[in-house]
C-alpha cells in the first residue's frame, strides 16, 4: 500500500520547482540575512557554503533516495526500505516522529510567522506603512503581535490557504501552486536585487558578504552556520522525502539534489543582496532578526523612491517563500494518514492542519495573552519558553538535528550498499558514491551531534 498510487510529478521541472519551494522559505529570506548580519558577514558565508556541500546536500540526497525507493509516505517508505535491507519495519516510527509530530509542530509556529508576512504584504499594498519612522514601525509590529484578534486572523488565513492547497492533492494542489509561486518568487527576487543595488549601497554589501574576516569566527559561529544550512535546506523532518516518493526512476537523483541545494543557496545569497544594500544605505544594523525585516526594512522602504511598491514586492516574495514551504510540511502527515486510515486526502489534510491550527493558536497567543505562561516551566531548559518558543526550540534545536542523525544512520549504515548505490549512481560504485557514503556515515552525523549538543546547551 503506497501513498503515490502511481502518482508522479507531471514533469522533472515541476518536481524541481516543488522541491526547491520546499527548501526555499523563511530560513533563506528572513533568517539567513539575520545570521549573516549577526555573525560578521563574509567568513560566515564561506562556512555556510561549506555546510551546504558537506551536510545539507548529502542529507538531501539521502531523503530523496529513501522517498523514491519506498514510493510511499515517509513512515511507510522507511519501513519498506528497512524491510528490504533486512531490518525491522518499526523504523517507520522515525518517519512518524519526524514527519508526523515534527512536521505538524513546525507548521504550527511557521504559520504564525507566515501570517506576519501576509499582514505586511497587505500593509504595504494598502499604504499603511507610508512614511513610517523607526518608532512608528516598531509600534506597527508591536500592535500586530500584541493584538490577539489581528494576529490570529492573519495566522488563520495563512494556515487555511496551506490546508486548502494540500486538500487539492499533488497535481491540482501542490503542482498548480508551485507553478505559479516559484517563477513569481524568482522574478520578484531578481527585481528586488536590481532595485536594492540601485537605491542602496551595493559595494558595502559585496564587501560585507564576500570579504571574510576570519578573526570573527569561533566555534559557535561555525556550528551556527552548519545549523542554518541544515534548517534552510529543510532536511531532517522528511518533507523532501515525501516529495521524493513522487519522483520518476529516470530522474538523476544526485544532479537533482545539487540543483535543489544550489538554488536554495542562491536564493539565500540573493536575499542578502536584496536586503543589505538598503540596510547599509540607511545605517541600519543587519543583525536584528524579526526587527530587520518587519521593523527596519519598512522604515528604509519609506525613505526611497518607489519604496512602497518594492516593499510590497518584498513582502509578497517572503509570503510566497513561506507558503511553498508550509505546503511541503503538510505532505508527510497527510500522505501517511491517507495510507493508515484510508481517508480521503481532504479529511487527512483537515485533521493534520487542524492540529497545527490548534497548536499555532497557542503559539500566536504567546505574543499577547499567554505571554507569561510557560507550559514546561518546571523544567530548567524550558523554564522561559512560551508555547511559541517551545515549538521553535524543540523542533529546530532538538528534533531536526536528531532527525538528521537518524536519517544518516539509516541511509549510511542500515540500507544495503547495493541499494543506495543503485538509487544514487545506477549501481556504479564510483568515487562520487564513496564520498557521499563517507559524508553520510561519518562527517554528517558528527557535525549534527555537535550542532545538537550546542543547541541543547545554549
């Protein structure tokens, strides 16, 4: 019994667009510029590029490989591949933990921030941010997050749109959405880079991003770059594994993985060139996380020619990036539920999305009426965490690195070499395959263990 039931991506290009959309999200356009800004620029960027090649890309190949070979939802695909190699089908629990529990929880907090992007798109288009100052921009963001009604409305709209697209299925839902949003996303990003280079300080951005100062590097920054690369490419919670189930056998998996990881990295770098020139032109500090995008950038857009138009383009770009990723987050739990229950896709999407909606509502209220409530306050490491902070911490700092380690162990050690070699390199035990195997067996789990330890103790 499989989730695909013979379903395949309508074309290789559509598969690439969908999987790039899965990877490209808030981690690229929102968090990457922040992490570059707070960690000193060029040296961090170089470490990040190395992290994509040594950690994210091998894990991406592993997830796609398992998904395609198992041709089912992540739990069922993992169980099938494990059984084929002589191991217990109980390995399916890895998929249930990562793609089911993890995916639903990540979608919960991700949709809260997705709601912010939708709200700011509307505010820019409607002219509400025209002429904002630093004080008034901070007030606009505070008003959004402190108002339960406003925040829940935008959160509801975002997650409802995600659920609706998922209910439509592979061809009428996911494919149709990415065929519209991904070309639009790339066009808008190019437009923003060109615009920022004209109105902003392009030279300062080049120096900041590509002139490394290795004295600024330390162990925490290096581990942070590897963690950011891992999160940005969206490996560790089986999203891309679910998309891999719909891959054609004729697709060159290593080449497709390189295209996906490369496009994800280019979007992250382009986001820096869309943001930093404007930031530097107005003397704004680049390391302010949500303040950079939702407070500082509106102020900068308000001061430049055509700022409201291009500000609207930027936030729509951010919204599209968030939405293509949120759609992918629903695929593991939805495909699994259709298999184990026999429900329609619509019912499965409504249930999994409904759980995310409930959890996300608590997360959204963490910014206002539940701001002083810490659900696991009796545990030291969670004592200061609201519902929203708890979701973020547990999934990104603990579950995703653990998931990455489990996937490397499964793909590198448990699946028989003849199967991984067949899936990745058509049975040719060549140098590229041996490099991948070394990275997945040794380097990737070691790096993820360091990242996990650093995150868990920070």
